[in-house]
């Protein structure tokens, strides 16, 4: 009689139940109000009944502009970048142009305005690539990345405290910088890699 072969099944990990309700905000106190953002100290009751204090940075939102020039080489377009010193990071960073959305301003209007102010470039075609939270653990800031095409140069009008070097790189050069750990700005990494991925899957 053939021996029975005993098999064992690895139990599947237990699925965590999705929270059915959001925490209840008991109170919200303004702790700091600055030019760019405000900090609120919120007392919240979690769905399980625990009372916690959450310090939250409130920001009106930002736009990021991925401005590309496909006229010379559509297979490897040039992209507009900025290099500037970031005090919080303590170093110079290579970034895509970006800026904050003013109160009651439409995000696309803000993107067009910021691209002109920081770089002087204007674009005829605009496409929203994505919208995401920069750091949702404590920061309530939406960031929206726009693809700007059919660009033309112009005069920049930067803010008095902005010292920006504007330059262009081919997409392949920018991706090589990412691979070489030379780009450390989150919005720039997201924008470039999403743009490259979308080019692989079809027209943007």
C-alpha cells in the first residue's frame, strides 16, 4: 500500500480590516501661522476610542512643471530644470520648477504663472500627470505635476529671495542622474519616472 503523502499549507497572512470610520476631530488649534504654511494642533478621537494629538502642517498646495522640448529629438526630449540652494536640506538641489498655489487660484493657472516667473518659459499644451500628497503623515499638502509641451523661452521674473539657475537636460541624462543618486528631490523623481513610464506605455 502506497504511503500517503502529507502536504502542509502555509497559512495566508490575516488581512487587516480596513477602518470603517475616520477619526473624529475634537478640536483644532492654530499653533503657528507663517507666510507659506500654518501648523495646527488637532485633538482627535480614533475609531478605537483613543484620544491623540496630531500636529498638522496646512498648505494651500503646490504645482510642479515638467516642461519638455520635443522639437530636436522626440525620442529623447530636453527638460527644463532648476538648481537652487535649499536651506532646509542644507544643499543645492536639482529640481523641476515648482511653486505654491495662491488662495482661490486654479492649479493650472498657478502652474502657468510659476513656470513663467521661475524660468521664463511658456507652454502651449498642458497635461496633468498626477496629484499626490507630499508627506501625509503630518503635511496636508497636495502636489500636482503638469506636463508642459510646445515650450518657448522668455524672461523669468523670480521672487526677490529666489536665486535659481535654469538649465536643460535630455531625458536620458536626467534618468542617468537618478540612477547615479544625483537627484534627491522627491517631486522631481516622481515626475521624471512617471513621465518615462508613460512614454513607454503610450502617448502622454
